C-alpha cells in the first residue's frame, strides 16, 4: 500500500495529514482539504452554540444546531477521506496508456470525483443558515469564531464548486461536448450554479457581520474626533 493511502483524517495527526497534503501526490489534495475545512466549520458551529444562551422558545433550535454540527464534523472528515480516494482513482485513470480503456476510466473517475465534491459542498450549504442564526442569536463574544467558520464554509463550497466543474469538463477528453455533458449529468451541472449562489450568501452574511463586529469607519471617526477635541483643549488653554 502506498504511504499516502495510510494517511486519513481518522487515524493521522494534523502533522502527518498536512505533511501528506504538501506532497505532490494529490491524495490528499484540495478536495480533501475542503473536507477538513468543513470539519473545522462544524466544530466552530458546535462551540459557538455551546457557549450561547437563548430564551426558552429558542433552546430547541440551539440544541439542534449543536447536535447537527457535531454530526457534520464526523461526516466532513469521512468525506475528506473519500475525496482522497477519489483523487487516487482520478490520477490513476490519467496515467493509463491512451486508448478506449483510458477514456472510460477517466470518465468513471471524473463522475465519481464530481459526485464526491458535490456531496461535500451540499453538506457545507446546509450549515450556512444555522451559522447565520448563530451570528444573530449566539454569544456575541464569539463573533470572530463565527467569521472563521464562515471562511471555512466558503473554502469548502468554493473548492467543491471548482472540483465539480473541472471534473465535468474532464469528461470532454473522451470526445463528449460540454452540451452533452450537461445533458448526461444535469444534477451535477446544476450543482455548480447552486454553489455559486451559496458563495454569494456567505459573502453577504460575512459583510453584514463585519459591519457589526468591526465598525472601523465609526472607530476612525470617533478617534479623529477625540484627537481634534484634545487639540482644541490645548489651544484654548
């Protein structure tokens, strides 16, 4: 067994896993990294929920968000390992000698890889609104953790979108046109657009949080006013 195949998010340390990631093997690669980012986002969602207190009517919502996030963390790491396996198959297909068997292997590996990335991105999509709820109702002292979680979700969705798009495009190496690929794989094709929408939602939410959590314009204005007031006081005296 190749050394990289023994590296998994379940059994390896962060040091071991990232060391494998830095190698020019692609397994684990960016897709698996996106899975780890989703695991980080899920962990932060659970942490913020655990630190938050809400009124009785919303306790059930808070509890559900936390339990779902804890389940998502485990799922995300499993998906990261699944993506690493899909990457191995993808690379092996391209290393075959040119011919019909290679074309068929690339087609199979491309679809499998696209499906793996799509599932990963869809799990990230489902975490956006719970995190948005925490941004409003959660412990305000943990707003930076919310922003980091949104950043991790964005990395996951962006990676999934690009991987699905690339894997679908790889199908053209066997002679199919993009129109044919779209007709043959309509669900995966639609996923790319869904992920674009999800990225726009994340960016809008993060921008709103920045205005609330880091009002730099207001800080600069107040600081300027305070400096001006001190200068005026000294001049008057």
